C-alpha cells in the first residue's frame, strides 16, 4: 500500500494553493460575506486557467482526465481558502455525471468543453440535499428524480426552474429551493440507468465535502497556532502553556488521522472498488469530526477574540459547520456505515477492513 | 497512490500464512495468542524456542539490511509478515526490543565490532535485550536520569550505580541498554551515554513489579557496582541522549502494523463476546463497536501513510496518542460488553478472562512510552512548532 502522491500531483496542488492565496485572501472572502455579492465570473475564468475545471473531464473532451485522487488534494485547498463558489459541483460532480453518459451523447459534447474553459456553471440537485447550491447562476441544473425503479437524471435549463433563496449562517453560501417538473424532454437517463450514477455522485460529493472539511480544519488550526504564538498573557505567549498546546495537539492529531481515510476513499472511488460508498461515508464522518474539533478548539484558543465577527475564524468555522450537513448529515453516513459494518451476517468479521488489506 | 496489493505481495502473504499454520503447532500451540510474561501461562523457555524457530526460518531481522544479516525486505512485505503473524495467533515477541528497537539503532550508531558482536545473537534468537531508560525520578522528565557510570581506567570497564524502573521483560533478558550519566555534575540531556550492560552479573538485581492485571511484565533493575566493558557505549560517550531518542524513533516503525493486527484480534474477541451474550443487539453498543472498527481502520491507514513517507512526517508524532486512546476505549467497550459478568474472576470462561485482560491492560496504554500529556507536548512543539515551555531540573 502506498499513500504517497506523485510529484506532479503535489506540484499541481501547490500551484492551486498559491493561486488561491493571492486571489482568495480573507479580505475578499469577507467582501463576499458582507456585500452579498456572490460569485465572480472573472475569478471562475482564472480558476479555469489554472486547470482546475479541466481536472475531471476526459482527455478526449479537452480535459485532463484526472479524478478522485487529485480531487482529494484539491478539495482541501478549496476548504483551506473557504472558496465560497460551489466550484466542485461544476468541475467535479457534473463531469462525473456527464462522463457517465454513453460516448457521443449530445450533452457531453455540449457541456464538457464549457466546463473545461470555465464558461458554464452546473448545479446539482440530489435527493439527499433539500436545496441546491448556486442554482441562480447555473446554466444547467442536473436534477435527480427518484422513481419506483431507481433515480432518473434530468438536465434542466435554468429558465425551466423556479427558485427561492435561502440565506445561510455561512453568508457566502447561496442555497435555493428549486421547483421544477420532470418531463421526457429533460430526462437524460431512466431510473435504472440513473441510479448508479447518482450513487457515485453522492460518494464523490462526500469526498468533496470531506476534503473541504479537512482544509477548513487545517486553516482553523493554522489561525489558532499563529494566534497562540502572538498573544501574550502572564508575560509569555499563551502557546507555551500546556493547556493551550494540548488543545491544538488534539486538532492536528485528528486531522492527520482523517487525511488517510479521505485518501483511502478517493482510491476506492477511483478504482471502482465495491465498498467505495462505505469508505466515502467513513471519510466524510472522519473529516467532519476533525473540522468540528478544530472549530471548537480554535475558538477556545482565540478566547473572546474568536467570538467576534471581525476575526476571520468565524467564517471558516461557519463554513465547516454548514458543510457537515451537506451531502448527507452524520446520521445519514453513520446509517450507511452501520448497514455495512453491523449487518447480522457480517458482524463476526466486521466490514471492509476485515482482511486488513 | 497505489492501495492495492501486488501479486507478489499476495503470494508472500500466502507464504507467511502457510508457514505460521505449519509451525505454530505441536509444543508451540500452547503459545497461541499469548502476549508475554504478563500472563500466568507464559513459558519463557518455550517462548525462546519459538524465537529460534522464527530465526531459523529467517523471520527475524526481516527489515534489517542484508549487510547486517537481515533479509532487507521491502516495507510492504514487512507489513504483511507482521499482520499475518498476529492473525495466525503468533505470541508476543520476546525478541522485540532487541530486534526492532536495539538492532536498528546498533546498525545506525554502533561500531563494526559492536555490530559483529551483538547482531548475530539477536538474529538467531539467542540473546534478548531490555531497555533501561525510566527511573523513579526520571519518568516523563527522562532527562533527569541519575543512574551514573564511571570509567574504571585500570580495568577498562564502566562501573554503574543506580536504578531503572518499568523495564519490560528484563527478567527474561540477557543484556540491557542503559541511559546513564557518564559525566559527573552534568545536567539534563548533557553528559549521558548509552551503555550496553550484561544483566547476568552480581552487580545487577532484577525485581518484577506486579501490575493491576495480576501479571508482571516489567521490573525494577538495580545496578550496584555493575560492570561492562569500556568499549560498550553506543554512539560517542556523552552523546547518549541523541542515540536514546533515535532509538525511540524506531518504536514508531513497522511493528506498529503488527500491533494493529493484535488490536484487530482483540476487537474480534469483543465482537464475538457481544454476539454470544446478546450485547450485539444493543443499539448503543453496536454503534460503539462500529466506531471502534472504523477508528482502527483509520489507525492503519495513518500508519501506512506515515511509513510510506519514510516515517519522517509530522503526522508520526500523533500515532501513539491516537492508538493509546483507541485501545483505552476498546478496554472500556470490552468491559461494557461483558456487563456484570465482567466483574467475576473465575477460570470457567477463557474468553471472559481474555477480555478482562484487554480491559485492565488498556489502562496502561495512555501512560507508558510517553504519557498522553507528554505526547501532546511533543505534537504541539514538534509538529506545530509551538513555543517551548521552559524546562528546569535539578
């Protein structure tokens, strides 16, 4: 077993990180929070120039033909910089659904090249989420429609949906109730063909949210570590006190133990392993738990400052909190794991880790 | 990133399985699942014969370089060996400290003469080692070591006086590496040396310490004018601290994967007990069992990732803290699964006795090899680079 990434993967990640560092500084993020301005077409274009939107699109359709393992790194960057844009929906989940269509399908040719060049936004409506992120800007909505024999896939233009905005405690989020009517014109896949596509989308989405949660946890940890080195009490940096150290040591431990779970899930998705869903649920739970711990400890270390609006920490905390409920809350993923691990027949030798391989 | 086993690794796994099935039989069957001297049924002579059985087949020193007499197996195969060893019920390794901790340090820091003298005995399963670090006043504050050694120039020998404590398996060992103050009046981590001292001599007294589990895995070791040859210092005289710390680094090595396979085995015992007594139907206990399984998988992924990165990553510092918490929680889970029956000590139910051992022994995990509090300080200062707290000592 080899958990190391290639030099190319690391270099790509580092380039994206440097890009976000300048283009998505906390001041810009704060502006998104406070002005209600939403998304910037200019930023999306620049992101596309970095190659991020091409990542998941097959090479034949102008993309880079990479996938889940690369996204396990990239989503951490999206989280670390709290990129408010629902980028992964367009660049990761939508190409997954579209590339799952038969070769030569008209939708593929119509949308995949536009995903690559950053000129379109695709919103995803999955039954596990009651609301759709960034639906107001979407050029296309890929909507799930549960039916008796599975789950249909519909491609719905924005003109055919009605939207109601739902403000979030994460003020950079743009969530919408979407009312729409499935018909034969919008239907792309029937229930039987659509079900596995939507199941795979849920797993990728869990990985995406998990990766962002780890990125957010790392950011909160970094903010708290810096604060503890600068803030002085009793004549010393508060970070020299064991009580403070132990809070943050707990956070880094939880992060370091969640990361390989995320990577294991990404490898399972990439290889199409039969237990990929279990691994994805495990990853989302482990990463979200790390983010919750990071938030709790980081605000404690910041003291009263952490409770203020003006200190950046609150933006990262709130994003971590709301993401935890997206794409299946903890109860949902625990139930999926419970079914796989504790099924009466498998209980004596529990779950996918049994062979320890 | 490649997380699937190669065909060659699968073949090797089958090889280890077959060897264990063929050899952990006959007189050795009595050792199956036996952890070590902490258990009443432990038979030291038999355990040593088992070590020699392993050695003859070439399973000792599998990770050492070939030049040092090892097999030089790649990481993947070492991991597989440790996993299959435990899965087959292989007993606690009496040779562990020599093979896994001392030998790698000897290979890195020892002179050719020291290596030629000590590696073959370890490799053959003939010589056993103990670790002389902690003292009554040097626990978490290890730099407060007071055991002292002076060089008897006339006889060219070190003379050692002092006391070590919590010395695992010293009652079965032949040699001990002793962190001792060789520079009179030196402070903290200065002026220490790591001396290699024979245990079977008049100046050494080993006294087992009875644990709350009832068994005695560790000991007090008293040095009263004990002697060793003047050349038997590992690394330069006065720089023992550096060598002693390097040795601790090997503790985070490949054998942790074998330890996790042991944990897996213990978890399976808990699950079997839960099924047998109906606790597996309790929704709360079911959740906790599932959590334990997931957290164990996580420990494994983490270890593989750290080992794959050469063990050097900051993530390595978090390993001990995480596994000790896991096993403490497993002990609690074992107790809760047993319920009232867990309070009864009677020899009528081997599975219950075993789970009681898991439960009681788990209380040591967050304390030995660096308490949780010490681990958290290390993580904060080394992984996060937080400001060091001023350390003072007499």
